[in-house]
């Protein structure tokens, strides 16, 4: 498995852009940060659409270094723009095949058309398509150019709520069905939580931090953990598809969690999201609580969030080495229970949401 | 059209030949020029654009005067004509084609440039990320997307060449079958009191102009719809 290595410097409106990161050339890497922080500029520079000083390497290919700039059309990228930007003079099929090698409808054509649900649109012009359909065609068009790296620039942000809900599952399927590495730019943490394995955090033209998603989410020094909707995304396996009472059992390392059943088989991989606000702490396993998930854990670190709240980072005893989870508790209970770093506790997880 | 003298048909035919040839050459020359004007970032390109647009405001006689000098025995046109033993390009069909190209250039370049500018950078960026070289992007994306502009430019260039009078009179005179085009013929018929021919040709030009203008309006509306 290779690496994506990028380092760019230049001007970006009012501030200087000086961004450098490394990410695995596998899975989905989210490029996350507030609007105007330079995410799109970095993505365009990786595609060769913007020319900034710097370096760019993907796997064993060098796309840019001092004295060398491979033009955009010689870089094996697929690029999905914020707006679908379909070619108005071509049909859906013409758009899809535009970048396909020799415009040949190979076996991958059928696969990608199926994956994106485009079969019944092929002969149509692009005019009458809905926003969601257009973006699906744009994604298919990028995939069919046989890229080594898929770049997505806020592909959902120009769409309405309904179209977003329609496309997100396609992207999840895509991320799991192909070995294609993706760089995914967004300012929406929910998209990151559903798609990304790795995260590059940007702010005002700089890369603040980068690393595996769960590590970044549970790092108390990063703004993610302090956010109102702070959460940790964990990968789990289905331990029992039917645990009775409409629940299923999930395994994160050796820790077991119960969650409402979804259609899945034993052994399937699922992503689950545990919000900091849904985790409370107890000193002993509560015998009389409505909460079904109570996990022994130890407090790794803690910090004051605001006047009333504390944030604790917990390591699960039954899943050593697995990701940490976050708990937001009141400062009053923290003091009254005498909690401190290193204390053994029981993490009571009120809500576990499955991310598909 | 019984009873019309053969010289009417000679003039019609000559006019169509001139206009078709001029339009074809204008598309060939005007498209790359429009592309450059739309995409280049050099500062002096608007100077070039102004030169291209000059025939819009220059009196045809002034344009004709300079063309006459350029095409004449002492100008570059004369030197070119010397290659095949002629003295001058003035008062010849070739000279008329050159004059028409200069005269109608802005009518062809402007709509094509507008079409290239209206499509913006994005389709070309998309093409580049789909492995199309700049040349392929031009042929496969920019030209097809600029089609309404190309058609409008061709129609306007053709119509404007058909209607040209002042420049023709200056550099072409009225040599039947060589430089005596419709507009000059109408003038001649009026001079010699052949009102019937003058009237018929004029009426024909009115119908022709109406069809051309209507066609450009309809094309423009179609392009606007396709672009939305």
C-alpha cells in the first residue's frame, strides 16, 4: 500500500496556503475544514488544475516536484466537482464514456452503471436529469476514466437534502466495493463519519493534523472532540445478527454492544458512531438502568469543555488497542463521583448509530 | 423568373460564390482567433479585438480605400498577384474575397468568442481530468459546446458578405461575372433605369435578410435554452 503525499504552498485570498499531509493510498481520506480554508485548492493542485509550488506523489508516481509538473490530463485522477458539470452536448452514455479508454464499453462499464443505478438513464440527454442523477453520472464518468485516485470536491454540497440522502449510500458502496483510494473534501462532519477512514484536518490554509479517523475524533486537543456533535466512529463486526428483542450484537475488539437490528449477516463489517453526548459514566455496573450497553473502561484523559461540561476520553477494557470513545459529563458529577484520569469506570452508551 | 436577363443570374451566382467562400475561410480563420481572444491572458489582446472590430464602425469607403492600396500593384496584394503574372489583386475575385474577409471578420469572431467565453473554464477542466489533452478538449468539448456561436457567426458572416456594397465598389468595381455582385448590380440597374430588375433583386434581398435575422434569433433562443 502506497502513500499519497502532498505539500503545497501559495497564496489563498487573505492568507498563505502552506499545506502538507500524508495519507494512505487506500480507503477514503477526508479533507475536512471550514469553508475557505484551502481544501478545494489543495484538491485542485493534486489534480493538476491549480499550479502551486510544492510536491505531489501518489504511490510510486510523482505528479509534481521541483522542476516537474505533470499536466492534469496525464494524471490518472477521477475528479468529481461540486457541481456535476456534465457535458451538455453529450448523452448520459456519452458523458460516461468520455474518459473511458478508447471509449470502449468494457466489463467495468456494466459494473459501474449498476453500482450507480444509471442503467435506465443511458440513452437520455443530461438536461432532464435531477440533481442527484447528474452527480451520479459525474461520479460514474470519473470512475470510468480508470483513475488511480478519486478526488471529490464536496460532491453533495450543491444538492438538496433528498438528493444527498440518495447519493450517500452510493458513495459508501463505492468506498467498500472498490480498492480505489479517495480524497474527499467536505465541511460536513456527518459525511466524514459515514465515509472516511482517515482524516486530514485543515484550517486557514494549513493542515492542523492528520491520522486515522477515530484517533482524530478522540484527540482532546483537536477541535473535533470539543464540538457540540463530537462523536467517534468505530468499526465493528456483527457478532450475532439476532440477539433477541429486535437487537443485534456487535463486537468492537472484545467489547460487545447491542444495537437495533439492521439487515446484516454474522461477520459483516459495520461502522458505528458513538456520540460523546450519548455516553455517561458510572463507578460500578448499574444494576437498574434502562441502558443496555455498559462497558468497563478507564479514563485516559479529560479536559474542561465549558462552564458546565467535561470531556473524558475513555479506553475500553475489553478492546485494548482499539479506538477510544468520548464521554461528555457535567463538571458537577465529575466532582461528586471523584473522577480523575486513570480511574476505572463503566461507560454507559445510550445510543449507537449504525453508519451502514 | 422568366424574362430576367442572364446578367442577373450571373450576379446572383457570383454573390453566392463569394459569400460561401468567404464564410468558409472566415470560420477557418475566425475560430482560432476567437479562441485566442477568449482564452489568452495577454494584456494586448483587447487591442487585437479592437482591430478586428474596426470594420463595424469604419466607413466602407475608408476600408475600401486602404484595401485598394494594399491589393494594388504597389501593395502586398500586387506582389502576390505577380506570382501568377498579374499586376494587381484589385478588381479581381480573389481581391474581393480578401476584402470581404476583412469586412465581415467581426461578425464571425464576436459570436464565436462569446460562445467560448460563456462556457467558462469548467468543461475544459473536466475534460482534462478525464485525460483529454488540450487539443482533444478543444475538438471534443469546446467546439461542440460553441456550436450555436459558430452557426450564428457563419450566418452573420454570410449575410453581411452578401450585402456588402461600399468595399466592393472601391476594390472590385463592377466587372460582370468577376466582381459585379448583387448589391452593385442593383445600383447599376437603378443607374440605367432598369427598375424591374432592381425591384426584383431588392425584394429578394429583403426576404433573404428577414430569413437570416429570424434564423439567428431562433438559434440564439435555442442556445439559451441548451445553456440553462
